[in-house]
């Protein structure tokens, strides 16, 4: 049970990092578009 919870927490952290990486990529893309406009 403890190992499963640890695995779940690690997976959630990786998922959050993945989402955060996508958000920063999208924000930088929007900034590039605004700068080009």
C-alpha cells in the first residue's frame, strides 16, 4: 500500500511537471506571436 501511494505521488509529480512544461511552451509561443504582430 505504501509503495503504491509512493508510486502514485511520483506519477502525479511527473504529470504536473509535464503539464507545467506544456504551459510554459504554450505561453512562450503566445509571446512570440504577440512580439511578431
